């Protein structure tokens, strides 16, 4: 049984939705620069820097930071930065190093080569860990750029709450279709004829911590089987139109060395890129079972 969502996300509760929607869209950022915060030391943010980032995340579910020390591959930097937002429990996913942090770079061995994140090819729109069990969803995501590509490697970014609004404004029935527990099925993954992950079904929109809106999605057609139903098909088509639009809600950014993203697992894609062989692109990816929190007490807990 899935957990309940906050009242504004209930398709039957029009007044709560309208009230929340009005607040959400009031002064909503339309340029990526509005989400960019300069920080001096990612391992220890000033109160002003942290508050500025929390404000952006509160509004848009994401903030982009620009710190010094680009090129420093010390993984303690992103780990400490995340902890200051309550992001601590890392998803030790396949491909992550022992510490749960994944080094995204082009890797040519046969295991990595079958997974697009470790190539220089484009990655379609998705949220991270959509294939995880429903009880082990990724609610927080940090990307941390150590070295940028010589060319390309741009991310498009979109707040799932905006995707929700644009769909619900078209037709609340589209939201209901995407909340169905069988809306999307991720087919099993086999490695050398062994089932690494069984078929997994679940909704696109579901409750995250505290009834927040959590989204599971991938645009990669062979990674998902959609529920065989007219409304689901309409909803998926409408969502694709929104993501591929040039609406000001779709941000684009190429993270530079020392820059990164703290988010509540927003929708994103990545363009293809070309490396300089001497200094290839390196991004750290940190997936968390936590959502961003402003609770300062969390900073004081040991790792
Ligand atoms: Fe991703």
C-alpha cells in the first residue's frame, strides 16, 4: 500500500491544488542563473550560502552551486556538502564505489560499456533510480563536477512539481493515470543470464517523505513498459511534449569544474560529449534515500 500524498497532490482536491499552485508559480525562476549560488567552501557553507541554496531548493527542488577547488577529486567534498542538507544515506547502487559515490566517466570495459552513464552518449530524460524497489527510492540527488568535457555534456533540468502542474492543468485524469500502481513496469535486468533485478511495477507520481511529490520516470523506451491503457498513453505523450518543449521551466546547464547540483531527484537529461583524453570528464553522482531538509541538527550527527 502506497503512502498518502499531501492534499494538494490529490487529484480530487481542487481547492488545495489551486492554492498550492498559485504559491508555487509565484516568482518561479525561469532562468538557471536564478538557481546559481556561489559558495566559498563546499565542506562548510556559511549560513547565508546554505540559506540561499535552501531557498532555491524549497522553490524549485534544486540549486546549482559554484565553488572553488574545481578539479579536486576528493570525494569528501560532495559528501560533506550533501550532509549539510540532510543528505546522508547513500544508495550504494551497482556501479557506485564502496563509499556509495559513483564516479561518472567514460569507462571502456565491457561491464560499464553496457550502461550509458559510463559512455559519452546522450542520456534521455529520467529521474535517478526509477528502477529501484518502491521502498528504496532515491529522493535526493547530487551531481558534482570535478572536470568538464572538452565539448558537450549539458544537462537539461526540470522540477517534477512543474511537470505535475503542466499535466494536471491539461487534465487531472492524466495525473490519476500516472499515479496508478501499475503505470510503469521496468523489465528485469539480466547479467550473463542471471536475473540481477526482477520486473518492477509502480507509479510515476507517488508520495515521498512527508507526503512530498516523488517522481519515477524514464524516457528510454526499451527500459519501460507502460500500462496498456488510453489515458496512460495520453499522459506519457503529454509528459514527453512538456519535457521536449522550450518552456522556460526547462533549464539547461553545463556544469563547470567545481559546480554541481543539489536536488530532490529532479527530472534531467544529458547531451553527448567529447573528452579531451588528457583531462576527461569526471562527475560524482550521489544518490540518497533522503530528501533535502533544512534541519540544522542533522549537520551535527557523525557520518
Ligand atoms: Fe541521472
